[in-house]
């Protein structure tokens, strides 16, 4: 199973995003989508799992949740927009991590790519950075990886300096 992760599109899709995500089985968007047009383009392209972010309007908030827990490739995935990072999770994400004990915690919001293993919680933390142009970040990033034998593998990052 190949997964594509993106966040913080803020209404824009990078022109190389579709080529990069072409081999993926599904996409996960961790919020700050920007508008329903982005959702439609992504859903027309691949199966999509998403959560809403702090800039998303009622159209996206009524369609998606603040957080979602699901299984992919035999792993429990917890996804939300504003999560913090190990060991500085915000109170809501810490509460959900303690409750659900996911194998992978995926979030966005910071616009900063960060992938790390959280030993105390025994989970892989993933923040794909920002796939859109809006914000203070200096690079556009999104990523893809495989789930093989109930383990993440072959992590690949798209990185382009923001112009």
C-alpha cells in the first residue's frame, strides 16, 4: 500500500503533486485545505482521507472531522491538523494519542516537515509540511511512503524551494 500525505494547501495544488502522487493508493490531507475545489480535484484523482484545519470554512468542516482514526495496511492511524510534535503535543492530540495509541500520528499546521519516532508513545510522527504557497515556510513539501508488513517503508519527500 502506498500513501501520499499533504497538508496546508491553502487553496493551491502544486503542479507536480499529481505526478508525485500517481503511484499512491490513497491520499491523506491533514487540513487547511482552503476550498472544496481542492477536495474535488484530489478525490477525482485518488481515494482521499482528510481532516479540517483552522482556516477551513463550514463547507469543509461539515464534510470532515477535527480528527480521524482509521486502519491502513494493518496500522492504526490518527490524523488531525493541529497536533504539536513530540514531546510537545498540544493537550487535544496528547489526549487522543493516549486514548487510541496509534501506530502513526499525522498532523499539519506548522508548515514544517518533520518525521520522527516518538519512543514514549511508540508511534511514528509525521508532519508533511506545507504543500501550498501561502505561509511563512520557505519550501513546498509533501511526501509518500509504503506500508509493508505493517511497517512504514520507503519514505520519499517532494521538496521545492518556494519562489
